[in-house]
C-alpha cells in the first residue's frame, strides 16, 4: 500500500458502485493496475456489489406478490364503499361557505371510512374471539420460537389441528426434522424423526391426550391472553389484513413458574373475520442470564376442512420403528 | 410513469376509479418499499409499513391538489409511518422489553448481507437501499431524499464502505 491508497479508497468505492465521474476513472484504474492491495479491495467491493444487486433482485421477484396482497386489501376496503366517500368530500370543500359545515361532515366521513374499512365489522368483539375459535372446524398455523440461550436452535412448527386429530411438523433451516401425529379418539401418538430415519408409536392416557390437545390448539394460549389485563392497540395492517390488536405485559402470561422479569405479548385479530392473524410474545426470565423466549404464531388458516389423509402418519419404508 | 399519465391516474383515483389504484400501486410500491426497508432494516416490517402507507395515501388522495407531487407525498407518508414505528420500538426498548414481532423471523434468517445492512445507520441504509432498488441512479435518490447529488453519492459511498467493514468483521468473527 502506498500513500495514495487512503485517498483512493473513496474513489474505488465510487468506481465499483458506478458513481465515479468519467474524469477520475482513468486515474483510479491506473492506480489499481499498480497496487495489489487496492485491487483486492476493489474486487471485494465488486463482489459485495454483486451480492447487493442479487439481494434486491430476489426481493424484486416477490414484489408482485406483495403488490397483489396490497391490492387484495384495497379490494376488500373498496367493497365497503369507502372509496366513494372521498370525492364527495372534495365537492363539499369546493364551497368556502360550507367549509365550517363541511368540517363536521369530513369528521363524520372519516369515521365512516374507519368503521367500514374492514368490511362488515366495525371493530373486534374481543369477548367473542374464543367462541369463534370453537366454531372453526380446523386450523393450520405456524409457530416460531427462539431462546436467547440456545442460539442456532431456532426453527418453526407447522401445526394442523382439528377436534379429533393434530399433526405437527417441525422445521429447521426450512428442512423438516420431526413430525408428530396424534389421534385423540384412538389415543395414539406417532413421532417421526426424519434425521434419524426412525419413528415411535405411543399409546397415550386420557390426561396426556388432553395436554397434547391443549398445547397444539391455539385456543388455550389465546384464552390465557384474554384473561390477562390488556390494552387496545388500535388498527394495523398485519400480513395484508386489517387487524385490531391488544397488548399485555402481564407476567401471568407465562405459565412455566419461573420468575419473570418482563413480558410482552400482542394479539392481532382480523376486523373482517374476527379470527386471530398473529400472536407474538416475548418473556425475559429473572437471573444473571436473563433468558428471553420469543414465540410467534402466524400464517393462520382458520375454519378449514382438513383432509383426513393429512393426519395419517407418512412413514417412509426405510424408517425404523424404535422401542 | 410520465407526468401526464400520472396526473390522469391520480385524477381517476380521486374520482373513485379502483382500476387506477392498481396502476398507482404497481408504479410506486417499489419506491415506497425501498424507503421503508432502508428506514426499518427489516423486510417484513417494510412490507407492513408500505401497505399501511399506500392504504393511507389512497384514502387521503382527495387531499392531493398537485398530482405531480404524488411520489414525494406518498414517500413522506411512508417516512412518517416508519418514524412512528421506530419510536414505538424505542419506547419498548427503554421499557426493558425488546420488540418481539420479528425476532423469530430474523433469528431464522441466516442472510449475512441482510444482517449487515440492518446494522448500517439509517441515514446510510436508506440511500443505499433506494439506490440498488432504483437501478443505481444516484440522481434519482438525491431527488427523492431532497438532497444534493454529491450528498447522495457521499452517503452511498459511505454505506458501501461501512457495509464492507461489517461484512469483513463478520467473516473474521466466524
């Protein structure tokens, strides 16, 4: 490296990024032809430039689906006639004489828009959320959980639940690692470990079945949430759906029995359907380590008729039955 | 989109033409998303904020008297929403509770580059993200951020240099 190198660093970055003025390009290229250190630096920046371009291109491919989700949300809000309300407001404002009167009309219009925004419902009836879950035939959702003291063990579960069966598929790095199939009537639990190519077949007692059912169905978690003291968060678009949210910091939310330093959980429910769209919680436990556990329940598909074949254990022929 | 078409589309939106809304979304979504991503440093939060900004913009489009200013107007709405979001996050942090909504997703995302970008200061992250989304046009970034061309170039350069340091530091850490 020579004395020019430090001065050149800015220009090399500009050259690689494509923002260096024509007049300076030649000087920088001459320096690069003579200096190995700066050539390596330029090459590293070029590689990163390619990474950035690829990163944006990847996101660009999802842009259409993001736009579609937004357009669907707009469609839903259009159905509630909110769009037609707006031109009326403009006409009213054209007359200065009616401005004062219009002010009251505008406020009323905004309130109408806000109330009609989610379709038929004006707001979420929180007391009715649990009842709605009971009426749902089946649900599929995702549960993501992380523990601060176990980095690298992050993963998520896709859960299929109906009144008679459940199935839980665990994923790590988007690869399925374990599957659990539970038949509540037959009281059987089949556990498949894909990594080890093995499976277990258990007969469960009544209590174990109930415990598993409670753990898998989101109802228990939501019941617990709604029994805590909570505050309303207002409306927000969550995963493309207009939702109303509540938030609690009640440590009672955690049922592990360990002393809790702080807790925060939020529940977002669709204004249109009254079904939960997203639940998220974070608990920090007392102690030197201050272990934090976070959990997110999302990607809900409520009230769906699940095909019985979804709950039949799919065991590849080369998997071994373990005792 | 040229100014005249832009104006026609916005006038149509103001009259309640739903098809015109789709045109606006398809034209401006990416710009708004790039800015939100730059400000929030998280794809999922950026998508939420973009949705909210576009919906808010469409609801209030009757208030826009100069259609040629739609782009800066919608970007301003998105900016304000992102600022609100960041304030809420800050309040959560100062009350001792970390925002949890995206932690699970971030933790499972092993994209080194995305993590490094999210560690850049916001004033560098925003122009960098917009620059790459906008076909590397520093002049456009300067216009959108209402700064000089040389100012935009400087921020993009600093962003690239700091990103390089973060990526190199990460490589050494591993």
